[in-house]
C-alpha cells in the first residue's frame, strides 16, 4: 500500500442529553497520523448534526480543530454519521465514518403567570408589570420573546402582510394611472398606463411613482 492520510477522529461521539433547540458542541483536536498530507471534507448529511470546517488540509503530524454540533428541534433520540472523506489521486482509503448520537428533551420551563393585564395609563406615559421565566430543569435554557407560536405562523403572517401591501400598492398605482395617465401625452399614443419611456412622463407623475416604489 502507498502513503495514506489518517486523521485521528474517535469512533463515536455521544452528546448526552440536551434541551430541545439548545445546541451542544464538542471540539476535537484531530491529528494527521498518516504518512501523507490529508486533504479532507466533512459531511453529517441533513439533520441535527453538523461539523466545521467543511474541508481542510492537514500535513503529516499536524493538527486541526473540528467542531461537531448537535441541535434538535424536537424531543427524541437521534443518531447519525460524520463522513470524513479524503481527497487525492493516491489516496486508497477514501472515506471513514464517526458514529454520532444525542438525546433532546423538553425541559420544564414556564412563565410565572399565563397572562398580563396592563393598567390603564395616559397618552405618552407607560405602565409595566413583570413576569418570571422559571426553569425547573438542570439544563440552562436560552430564550427570546416572539410574537408567534411557531416559525411557520410567523412566516404565514409575514406573507399575508406582504400580500396586503402589494395589493395596496397596486390599487394606489391604478388610481394614479387613472388620474394622471394621459397628462402630458399624445392621446393617440397613450394607453392610460405609466409604463413606457420615462422621458415622456410629466415630472408630477414620475414623483408620484417614485413615492409608491419607496413604500
């Protein structure tokens, strides 16, 4: 056999138990213990596991840091593989694999009160109340405040608002065309629309169209 690169990856990586959506990572110091330079690429496939860097070059006896992460969006036990592919014409062992596994759980996190009723206040003044985020688990949890229950709901609302905005712009432009479409044009050449040579459009019409585009 000819010279071949060998990166000292472990046979398996166990991330243990983590909270849903709370990513865990492991940093590996990987050495090239082979007999030639290792030009490699890493791939975990699509799923809850990922690895960086995506590719690299390690000379014989040198090391590189590889970070493998586990982030699950739902509870359950997960398994996968990290594929380490070696590149080069003289490489005999093309791919090796590292077994990956991790567990994600829904932890006991809740608000101290289910709802808040703000006291009436005067214009330009404000009122405030406090709510506590309680974490009864042993796992640290990162959180942020969102207006929607899920990313799907948020995207649906964004699409709805965008559709309404486009409809309002279309109505405003149609009204503008009806009001100014024939101003400053030869009636025989005008079809009532704002499209066409901007040089033939009166300044007032161009300014109104520009204002619509900026909305």
